[in-house]
């Protein structure tokens, strides 16, 4: 199982510590005109996204566990095994996401700076700074179905841009249902600032950039996660077997 990709794909935007963001911001300021693009790249992250994503990650991962006959048999034989595995890996992934997250922000910053005019960037910033923009972002993260990430992880394959697109698509119905008339007016104003063709092309590039970031090899982290999961499973099975 591609454990790092499976878990990190779900917790891919956990809230990053201020020092990490400060480093990314300093890098952005080294490029003339990139400050606004950096702001846009960080603005689409809810303040409590880490908590939202961990909760949704747990739901998706447990669904993946239940879809694996071998893991189901082990859970039946050693009740609580899935919990032990999840609790062992979650803090490692939070730490990894905090360290690697600014790299994704930098890539998105560069993409926005290259593809959008300053006026378009300002329009996106204005929208995502409003209660409507913030609520729509939150709605996406709280309602996305992360099954495509689980499927990729269980199949031991890289996460694709198509997987990310499916996750995004899964939240659109919830977003549409949440829109008020004021929200629709705000969205219409945003749409007038950028062509649909350009927006769609940008979305496709964002999906590919995110997939490339997720799939970057990190043998050390893969080994750390595998060791944590295997060790936690072995300890739990030994504990259950001994009756403690």
C-alpha cells in the first residue's frame, strides 16, 4: 500500500505553522509581483482545515480498511487494530504535511503569477476574503468524498489529477445546495473577472500540480510510516493475544 500517498493525499492542506508560512512568504517576496499570488495561494485554506481534514481522512481511511478483506479479518480477530494503526500514523502525517505544505503553496503561487493578471488575482482574493468565499471553501472540504485517494492507495498507484478532480466533483452538489442569492451574485461577479476557458485551464493545471506534489518520492517518510503502522499493529495484536 502506498501509505504516504494515501494519507497525505487526504490531509494535503493541513494548517501549516507560522514559521513554515513565513519561509514561503519570504520566498515569494523575492519574486517581483508575486506577493498577491502568494496571498491567493494561502487564502483558500480554512483556519481549522487540519481538524476538518483529519476527521474526513479518518472516515475515508476506515472505509478503505473495511474494503480490504485481510484487514477486516484482522480487525475481527484483534478488535481495535484499525484504531491502533490510525493513531500511530496521524501525528507523523501532520508533521510531514506541515513541512512539505509550503512547497505546494509555492507552486500554486508561481502558477497564479504566471497564468493570471494582477486584476484577476485581486478578484479571486476579494472573493475568497468574503464570508461567502470562506464558507464555500469550507463546504468543499467538509463534503468532499475522498474515496478516489483511498482507491489509489490501496491499489499502490500514484494519485492522479483525475483522482483529485473526482474528489473536487464530489463536493459540488453540496456547494450548489448551500448557495444563497447573495452567494450567487458574488460568484457571478467573480466569473465576470475571468473567462470560463481560462478558469477551467487553471483548474486542470492545479490538479496536475497537486498530483505531482503528492507523488514526489520520499523513501524515508514512506519507511517511517510503514514502520509506525506495522509496529502499532504488532503491539496491538500482541496485547489482544495476551488478554491485557
